[in-house]
């Protein structure tokens, strides 16, 4: 299945927290979007592997993605090495995305930065014909290099190279985030479990606050920011937001 947009996150919920608004936007415009989770989030304090899969499936349904797969790398212990690169290259070549949304290159959680580097490296290497991979049926895969790799912002602030207006889909974005009932604050059943960095109401407030701050910079209510190692070009000025700021 060829995708227009592929969002990759090292943990289930990384995509929802950081780039789901952009993903939903593009899907509503008729594009095909998918998600790859690199790990099962098995080291998370709250929830289990089983609940993470169920929550990820609920979030995928809310976002309307075509496919969501988990590469089952070891949470906390995966590396940016040949073994992991080849596994990700095979997935990139399977879905042939034009644009990849990826973890931050440097962040509070060491998995985020390591995953961001792994994704960037794998996207480049996927374009080299002499790196050989096969699909699930054993057939050789053609090389494929995404046109852009955009690294979304996570915990630490990085000056964005690109801001995307997500105002119209913000409520849907938050619904996708809240599909992770074991991870984020909710008191529906009264069983909150052990508290973590992301389980307080303040954390969800910060998610909204970040989107508002990014939106203010381009004259809209909510936005998501991205860092690109490649210069971003547009074919015409119609893509620019025509808002006075």
C-alpha cells in the first residue's frame, strides 16, 4: 500500500501527541496516511502491552489512518544500527511515503532522539539501490527515499522550520490523544494508577498550550511545529497562509 504520509513514533502515543493534527488534516484532504510504532511501549509505568495496542487501534480509528503497524523494537534498548535500520527500511519501502513525520532529533526522553536519528538515517539509506531488502513474500523491494523527513516537536522546545495550522481538527486530535486512557489523566473509573510525568492534568494543559503558542506565531488558534534538516520549498505562493500577523 502506497502512502502519501507516514508518521513514525518510537512509542505508541508519540504520533498522537505531536503530529496527529497534521495527519488528520492531510487525510481529510484525501491523502493516505499511516503510522509505524517502533516499540510496544512496554517500559511504560502505566498500562500493558495489550492495553497499548487497544488504545493505539482506537486512536488510529479516530484519526482515519489506512494502516498502523508495530515493529516491536525493544523499548529503551533499540539502537540506530544496521539491524534496526534494515527493519525500518523494509517498512519505508513497503509504504513508499512522500513525507515522513518523525520523532525529535533531541529530547528529554533518550528514546525520542535516538528514534529521530534512526528514522532520518533509515529514510536516507532506503534510497540506496545497493541496500537490498525483501517484502513479506520474499520479493526484492525497489529503493525508496521520502521527499521530506519532518521532525515533530516533543517535550523540549526547538525552533520550528515549518508550522501547520491544525485549528479545524484540534478537537479530533485531542480525542485521539485521550484514546490512551491508561497513559493520560482521566478519572472516569476512579483508578488512576501510579502517577507519571504525562499522567497529570497539567501535562494535557501543556499539550494544548504548545499548540496555542505555535498557532499564535502564524495567526491561527492551533498549530504543530516541525524541524527539517532539508530546506523546505513550495511550488507556488497559494500554500502560504494569507493572514496578517
